[in-house]
């Protein structure tokens, strides 16, 4: 027993030493917040998030409810307060830009971003709404406040190791050059390629330091190459196949060289539905096929759009109300019909129950009558004996007496003596046997006869008169 215990203690000590020898992964980014530590609890919860977020057999990722505890805290912050306020970085925001200023900011910010990546031989491509704008006319959608780009996971790590917190001085090649400074800020959570607690789905930003407008940069990685090879995902559940992305297509966007995924049309149709590629009226703009631009609508056009939209909403509301009324009417009619059916069924069941009860009562009455008749017959036999019983069974004549058959030819002959009633009881059970016995009996032993029977008897005794 002691050697076994000793071996167990030695094995436990070796396991403890191995665990202590495994280095803990750390984020080595050149940033002032790279020393944020992840606690043991946070690490375990991130690992749990990995297991929960893996796709099932149906190809859909199982989403985990966002939690604030565990994992790294949110790195990028927006002032909020409105939908537009969510498109500015809080460190550089100085108010909401108007339409013209925003378009100018986005134009030069995108050109600076693509130029920087091209100069440093870094791969990036257009994504989401920015890719949709390229599909229409190679320019940004005028109503879109988001500019979205993507990079591979390896490029993202390279940016974090070599270009984090880079400030890029940009100057346009216009007659009057535009000079601006942009900040490339890498999220310290890029090493974690799963969604985690959802606080850091944006991996990096290219920020205009004048007003806080930015470009979102997200990385794509093969997070499960063993069981899902060739599937690239970001932290916001967008999924792509390798053949949808590569080889990249080189193109022009807003006057500078850019790249787009190989199967851009399939990607856009999957993300926005095919109608996004054909609709020509959207967000207060209309597509002009002559100039190939999305033009803002005039006040009159916007007013007419509002009127048509209100009429459509009113018609839809009325149609919905009519539908509800019809459904309520149908439901009421259904309930009435069901009530009628229930009543008919109840009436039928009641009638059947009554008929059954009447039948049972009739059967019971007949049984009681038979029992009473049987009891009366048994009582009469006990009181009068077999001869009385045979007389009761004989049919009655017109005068109430017993009808007797008379033999006119042989009445003068000597009649045989009557049979012993006690020995002939079994034969008197039939009416025919009773008549036979009565014919053989002497007339002197019969009960008194009526006038007609006496005349018949006298005639039989004097046939010649």
C-alpha cells in the first residue's frame, strides 16, 4: 500500500511541475495599455466561450449571451447619445459632422488608409457596406457612416507587433493639398480570436485625429482548422470560405488601388440579400444610371416619399386591422359552430341514454312480471294439487264450463275406468293430453253441466228419438 501511495505522490508532483513550466500567453503590443492582465477566471471563461461558440452540425454558430464579467474590458469607446454618435471615437470627437464635412472626412481617410497599406505591402480588402458601395460605382455609399475593411489574422498580428499606435501624416495630391494625421490603434484583445464577452469585436481602427471619425478593421482567422478547415470567421459571426476570399481582386476605389474578395457578389447577396444589388431608391437617395451616382433627393421628392410612406403604412395598418377583425369573426363563428356541435352531441347522448334507460326499465318490468306469474302458478299447484292444475289448463266452453268432447257412436259402451291422476301427471302437461283424459272419464264424475251440454248428452243417450 505504501509504495502505491508514494508513486501517486511522485506523479502528482511531476504534473504540478509541468503545469508550472507552461508559459502563460501574453499580449506583447507596443501600447500604453498592453500590461492589462487577464485573470485566471477570465481565461477560463474565454475558453468556455470557445466551446459554446463553435458551430453545430447545422452550420450556425451558437451564440453566447454577452457578459460584462470576465475577459478584457472594452477597449474602443464611442460617445453614444445617438446613432450618429456611435461612429466617433470618444478620444477625438468634437461634435457631429454635417453631410459635406463627413463625406470629405471619409474620402481622405479611406485614401490615406489604402495608401498606407499599399506602401507597407500589407494586405487589406473592402468589406460590408463599403464593399457594397464599390459594387455600385466604386465609391462610398453617401448615407453610410461606417467604413469597414478586413485583414487576415496573420496580418492583424503583424500590425500589432510593428505598427500599433502609428501616426500617419497624409497629404493629398490635389491642387490645394489636404493635410491630415491618422492614428492606427490596435486592440490589445487581437490575440483572442473568439468573440469572448463581446466587448472587443473590433480589432483595430484607423482614426481621423481631427474629429474622431474612423475606419473599422476586423481580422479573419481559421479558428477551428481541424474540424472546419477553410472557414474564416471574425468576432462578429461573419463567416467566409477560402474560395470566397482568395485570390483577391485588385480594383480602384475612390481613386486609389484597393482589393475586394474574389466572390464579392456571393458575399454581398448572402449578407444583404440579392435586392441590395438592384434596388435604386434608398435612404433619401436615388440611383442615377446616367451619372452612375447615388444622388440625394430634393425636398419635394423627400416630401413625396414621406407621403407615400405614410400612405403605405396606413394601408398596411388598415389591412392588418381587417385581418385581425376577420380572424376574430372566424374565431367567433368557429366557436358558435363548435357550440352547436357540442349541443347536438349532448342532445344525442341524452336521447341515447334515455332510450337505454327505458329499455332497461322494460326488461326489468318483464322480468318482474314473469317472476310474479311463476310465483302465482307455483302457489296454485301447492293449494289444489295436480287434478286442479289439469282442470285449469283445460279450455273453457261458451258457458264458462269445461268443454268436453262427446263420442255419439260409442257412448253406450262401457267406458274404461279413469286413469290414476297421480300416475298420469306427466301426461297432463299438454292440452291434447287433457282432452284425451277428459274423453275417457265418465260423465257422472264431471262437474255439473249447463243446459246445452245436458241436451247434447240426452240426445246421445237416445239417438233414435
